[in-house]
C-alpha cells in the first residue's frame, strides 16, 4: 500500500506538472504572437511570454478547482514569484559587486587604453577644485520631467533648446577619456562667433545626441568633419531631442540666416518615441503653427541665467547625494518610496535590469507601435521642409541606425524604417541612408565605439561626414567638394 508521503508526491506532480507544460506552451505561443505585431528583444520575450503564459495557465487550471484550491495555488504562485525576484536580486547584487567596471572600461583596458572610471559628478568636482566650472549637458526641454520644474523667464514658462551658453560642458566617456566642449552663444556645440555677424550659414545639422557630438572627441565628430570643409556649419543637435524640438530649433535659430543646406539627422532608436513624449508639451506643439516662435534668441541672456541657475542647483544636489552615497531613505522618504515604487525599493537591481531591457522600451512605444504618431511626424517634417523652402535652402533627411540592428536585437524604430523613409520621400526630401551605408561594412558593430552599444566610432563618424559631403558635391549647392 502506497505510503502517505508517496501519495502526496504523486498528487503534487499530477496537479502541477500539467500547469508547467501548459505554461511552457503558452509562453512560446505568446512570444511568437507578440513578435508578429510588436518589436521585442529576447529579455522582453521572456517577460511578456512568461507573464501571458503564467496567467493563462493559472486561469485555465483554476476553472475546475475549488475556491480553497485556487487560493492555495495563487499563494504558491505569488510566493514563487517573490522568491525568484529575491534570488535574482541577490545574484545581481553579487555580480554588480564583482564586475563594477562598465563594459567600455573592460574593452578599453583589454586594448591597453587607460579608462577614466570617475563618475561625471566626480569629474565636475575635480574641475571645480581647480577653479574651473563645468556643467552637464541637460536639455532644458527635459527640465520638468527630470526635476519637476519648468524654466521660467519673465514670469512665464519657456522651453529653451540649448544648454548653458558660453560654458564648459562635460559630455560623457565611452572611449576612455571624458569629452567636453565650450558651448556657443546659444548653448550648442559650436565654435564661438559663428552666429555673431548675422551672415549666411552654409550648413546646419539638426538632431539628438548623435548630432550633438556625444562621447566623441572634438574634431572627430561628423559635424566637425563637415565644418572642416565648410566653416559656416552650425550644429543644433542636442541630447534627447525629438522631431518637434528639432523643428523648434530650426525656426528659432535659423530664420533669416539664409541657410543653404540643412540636414535632419533622424535616429531610428528613439526619435519616434521621443515625439510621443514631446507632443505632451503645449509649447512644443505650438510649433505646428508655422508662425509660432518663442523668440528665444532675443531672450538668450535671461534664458542663460535661468538655465545656468537651474542646472547648477540640480547638479549640486545630485553631487552631494552621490558623493555622500546617500540613498535618500530617511523614515519618511523610505515609506514614500515603498508605497510609490515598491519594486524599485525592494529589488533595486532587478528593477534597473528590467526597466533597461524591457519596461522602458515598452512604455516608450515598443508595445504600442500602432500608436506611434506617424501623422504628427509627417506634419513636423513637412513644416521643417516648408521652413527651408522659405529660406531658399534645401532640407535633406539623414537616417541614422541603432547598434541593435547589427547585434541581432530589435527595437521599435527598426521596424518603422520603411514607413519613415516613405514619409520623407513623400515630402520630396532627399534621403541619405546611413543604415544602408553601414550595412555594407564587413562588421558594422565596429562602427560604434569598441563594437558595443555606444555612439559611433571614429570610422563611423567619417563615413557619415563623407556621405554628407558627397551629397553636397552632387547637388553642386556649395561648389565642388575636394576628395578626402
């Protein structure tokens, strides 16, 4: 006669093994189904498929169970989930303590390159100890989202587009050494004096961090390389810009400057999802009216004073917290964090890992690909073209690819490429497809710094500059372009 212990074991397996099998099938089906409609990375497959499969299995196998059995099954499931989170958090904490160096540092050191491991705050503090003031390149249009504060000038909200003007700006470190530059009169990454004489501008480049010059040594960025041929080349790129902010920059700073050529640098990684965020700002949406302007150039002195004060204040707060290793969890703030962000409070490493690989892209539009506002994108791009037509100049669309494209990963922008290029061409814009150009390389990943998810390498920057210069040469707009 079977023992009670054997009966319990058999009962356990008979009740739970089918659920495991069903969960696996549901996971595979969910992952495959979701991938047909939205872009997911492998980690997102795991999360989305597991959740869908687990919920489906629980519902199906709970239908014929008593209420008591359902409660027991639910408690066991939730308990297993919390235990899995706890074990994963423990593993990540241990891994983090053993491998604190960023992957860029590991790659640099393997090639015998010294990597500056200081944080940006430590670098700024070191500069300040020598009497040199440096600022972070924080986009003013992001102030409310980052700090919960708007930029106020003369008693009203202003959406500024450049950083601190006439200042030392510390960018970032992907190659081994921190990159910095001296900002121009409007807070952009240009040599001073380009704006002062009010003369015509040969070339303008508009875009996000890839146009801004992030983590690229001065003189090696593609805008700098173009400027080496045409000195009156201005850069209106800034990190975190999206299409609406870029249209605003054109209208605020290029009007009346007889710009001969403008290059709209579109980054497939996040420009459409940035547009989803931008359309929530009433001032940025006002640029859909082709006559709207904040007259930022005329307010520059007041804007710079407000931007400088706000960035300095917020940086000082962040530096004090960072240097003191203050987690900011006194009794009241701890309860507040636990209540508002329980996962972040209890499992910080797991929360960081999940949001970096799944939730952030999901909330930014991966899971809502059909809700990306292509109509607004087309109107914005059309307004940019109309602006350049009035300036008797030419707008060219430059398509910049993500690293994920060459690393067997998927982001939402990659699946939108055909529609984006179709939109640009429907507006009669010339297109420079850098993705197609990079795709001809033997190993496109190494067109990014260290072959990793960074900004473009020196070779990648040169290829973009050559493509732009070659396009100008074909147009004959600015005269012949000498061979490199």
